[in-house]
């Protein structure tokens, strides 16, 4: 008996085998769930269709992966096409994972105060507004006891130098998640966010994860970093009926880093003079 026996859903945001969305999808599929996947559309001049290929290399091997379609969340027609495909394949869906973020490297590298107007708009559209757009488009196919999950980071709650404009996007995303939880509550749909500690992924690297890994290892109560598998298990939990009384919440999977009010054991290494 698996936690996801008989459950169907959408996984948005797999780029490759390091993606957090892939870790969560793997856990769901190992527990009996079936999934539809999306990939970032390939540029017309990319004859090798690299975005599609990187994801299909993973999904082609899985019987529980039922389809793979392109999705650019800045395009409403794309979003509608994904929902039509899900309706065709599954009828109703029981879970929807939104694991999508983007900001230009130029903006991520700048001090937040220098964020460009266009860069801000694009980062917000892809990283925060898209949760509303996707949830709204999915309304007609979400089952009575379904769950939506988005991926966030602590840099939306407190300034994390280097995370910059993405921190502002995560604050907006957290708020979108809570308003959605209110809007969709009467339909029985739950909406939550998982706040992951740093893990090495494509987006993570752009957002400065490498520097954060060493810090978390020293400061987090557990004295280590988290694994993809840990994010996968908690993500699956929040998308399953096991969390059926939880909505509008942010669950931290960060080895406890977010509870710290001082650098903790990091001080033992370099005591203040
Ligand atoms: N890696 C970390 O340390 C970490 C920590 C906390 C939260 N997160 C969040 O987890 C989520 C997934 O990121 P990840 O770390 O797995 O990296 P990733 O690069 O594997 O995933 C990011 C995904 O966003 C997709 N995406 C970007 N622009 C898009 C668009 N316009 N339309 C559709 N999809 C688009 C990419 O194709 C990719 O699949 C993000 O929201 C990220 O902010 C990551």
C-alpha cells in the first residue's frame, strides 16, 4: 500500500535529475502516484531540444510518468494547454507541485537596491505570480481533497545577502500561497509551501547555494545540510492526505537553520575577540 495509490497529479519544474521537483516526484511515484510532467520549452533554434531531452531522459524510464509537455509560465496558453492535457489524461488531479523560479543572473548578482525594473517584473512574474496563474487554471480539474505545494526559501522571511531580488519574490510567493489557501479552502483544496535549505540544483547555483552550504553545516541545529531525498519525502507528505489538516503553512526542511537567533556553534570556530 502506497501513500499515493490511485492518486494523479502534475509536477511543474523538473529541469534535470538534481531538480527538487524530481526528488518529490520520485517519492510520489514510489508510493504509487502517477504524474504528468512539464519542461521549459526549447528555443526554436535549439535543434537538439535540450530542455525536453534532459527531462525525457528521466520520465521515459518511469511507467508512472504519463506525459511530458512544454510549459512557460509567462504564457497563459501554455498553462491552459497543460491543464487540458492533464484533464484528458487524468480527469481530476489530486496534487500539483509548483517548483519554479527565475531571476536574471545580472539582477541576482547586484545589490537588491540596484535591481532593474524589467528584471524585477520578470522574476516576480515567473517566481510568484505563476503560482496564482497555475492554480487558477487548474481550478476545474482539482479534486475535492487535492493539495498544491510550492517551493520557497528562508530569504523571503529574512534578508539573506546574495539571495537579493529572489528573496523579495519568495516573500510574494509565500503570500500568494496563503491567499490561495484561503480562496481554495471552501473547495477542499489545500495550499502549502516547503522552505528548503540549500541543495545543489541549477536554480540553486544561480542563487548562491554553494556559499550557503558551508554556513548551514555550521549553524543549523542538526549540524549538516539536508538531502534531496529529505525534501522529496516532506514534499510528498504535504501533497498527500497525511497532511490533510494543514493549509496555508510554510514547513521548513532546513536542518533547523531557521530557528536560530545567533550563529550558534559557528561562534566556537571564531570566538569574538
Ligand atoms: N536549490 C535550493 O537550494 C532551493 C532552496 C529553496 C527553494 N528552492 C526553490 O525550489 C524551486 C525549484 O528549484 P530547484 O532548486 O529545483 O532548481 P531547478 O533549476 O532544477 O528548477 C527550477 C525550475 O524552474 C523552471 N522554470 C524557470 N523559468 C520558467 C518558466 N518561465 N516557465 C516554466 N518553468 C520555468 C526551470 O525550467 C526549472 O525546471 C524553486 O522555486 C527554487 O527557488 C530551491
